C-alpha cells in the first residue's frame, strides 16, 4: 500500500516522443501542506510530466510517485489524488449533478458527495443545469468538483487559471490555499508566473523538459538583486571607475546606460564624482520575479531573442550567464541568480492575453 505521506516524488523522469525530448531527467519533490507551482513556458513538458504522474503516459526513464507508489499501484487512486488536466470533457446534455454522480459511482463514493463538491466549488445553484451551457469558468469549477469527489489528499491541476477572469483566479487561490492548509498537497502548473505567484509557496520551474529551479518562491525572490541604471557622460569611464572600486557587476544597456548590480545610488554617485564623470540620471530598478522567470526559461524557442548579445567592445564584465539548476534534486547550494542579465535586450516576458471567452466568468451560475 501507499505510505499516506501526501508526498509527490519525481525522480530522473524522462519522456521521449519519437525525436522530441518532452521531459528530460526531471527531479523534484512536492510536500504536503503547501501549494507548489509547476511553471514553465508552453511546450516545456508540464502536461507530459503530470500525465506521467497520473499514470496516463508511460515514462521513458525514471519514476513519478505519489505516496511512494506509481499511480497504478495506489489502490483506489481517486481517494488519493484528484486531478484536472487540459481539455476535460463533459457530456453536454448531462446536468452538473448527474455528471458528478456518474463519476461518484465509478469511484465508489455516495451520490450525496456530488452536491457537497458542487457546494465546495460554488456551483450549488447550477446543479441542475446542463454542463453544455456552462461558461469556461463554470466548466473549470465543475472539473475541479470532479477532482474533489474522492476527497483526495493530493490535488494536481494543469493550468487551472487558463481562461479564468480575475475574480475566478482569486477564488481559486483562496480555495487552493485553504486546501493546502488542511495539510494536503497541491500541485498546480502554469505558464504564467503572475497568475499563480500569490497562490504558491514552492516552485518547480522547468524549460525544455529540464529543471531550472526548484525551491521556495521566497528564496527565489530573495536571491534576486536590484540594480541601478546610470546615465553617465562617459559610460566606459564610469564602468572602469566602478570596477576599480570593487563593483564588478557593471554592464552596458542597449540605450547607452550602465546597469550596476550590488551597489547603491549613493555609492555610484560618489564614485562617479570622484572620477570626475557627470551623471545625468540614475534609476533604481527593483527585483522582478517575472523577469527572473523569463531568464530561467528563456531559449525555449529557437527564434526567441537571446540576452547574450555581444557587449559593445571595450568595457564591461563578461556577460553573465543565467545559472541553471543542475539536473537532480533541489536548488544548488547557495543558488544565487546573478541579477538580471546585462542590458535586458531580450523581449520582456510575454504577458500572454487569455482569450476573453466568457462574459459571465467564474462568478458562478446566473
Ligand atoms: N503525445 C505526444 N506526441 C508527440 N509529442 C508530444 C506529445 N505530447 C507532448 N508532446 C511534445 O512534448 C513537448 C512538451 O509538451 P507538453 O508536456 O504538452 O508541454 P507543456 O504542458 O509544458 O506546454 C512539446 O514539444 C510537445 O509538442
Ligand atoms: Mg500543458
């Protein structure tokens, strides 16, 4: 039997579809009592990983277990893990209640559980409506209700915020946090950090099927550094003066400014004055998690602009590389991203617009 821990363990997991390495040597652990975000751009391998965890795809390498067991050895898996994957279908002419009763019967829970879970997801008043007439937001809620039927210890949701309006996202956030606070395990995937940032405590960031970061979101936040953008009369002269005074995180920006990490506005101003270099402006840029996420996952597509454009000749520290988590467990010890890459030449993180598919949104039934 399974160990009842509520722990998800992914170890050296890999999946190859013909020539496509969808997932490569992925390892991470998800503990109960918190919400873990599973983040990466589209095509990074999130769905494939979750499908392997749920026993729907056979891994090429490695293992994915819940409570110490692969999904097919969980006994009555719906009692252990509830999941919502992409494109969950509903019989359009079946009411919400009847849909749930069919699933309840299949996993051996009493009929009344259908009404309980409808209440949990705020669909109580829509119990007798046909699922075919539901908005996207309502369908998401119904899918979640289905996942909750077995009162599972572990909840796995693939891109649950897709298509939700802000109110729906807020509702989901509170729901998932409450669920985790009961000591349960919640794993949610997303390609948009900002949609889940306030929901998650732990994060696994993947790109191109590989782990880029694995740890607490707080630690990732703390590891970021702010930087100062300086507009001097003589960029090369300022860079040299700063470097001579031990400030090494100096790099040019495309607009002719100098980006300085690990220093303060005052310190930079003093050194510039000492070197006799006029400064026309300074701007302090605070850490930005979204930028960090973009750095960690960039390069997914061959056509994406890279940060590593050659610096103008003649000055500056070598281009910093984005540190990568080694394959295997955990963030590397002392993992400290080196601040933003020079110049910010890359495209900003894509704020992908969700299609405005529903007007009634998540606001529940009308
Ligand atoms: N059944 C499949 N057959 C072939 N390639 C697949 C299949 N499923 C996923 N892929 C490929 O695997 C990669 C990862 O896909 P996916 O796991 O869906 O990523 P994500 O969920 O992060 O967007 C993509 O390149 C995708 O095209
Ligand atoms: Mg996906």
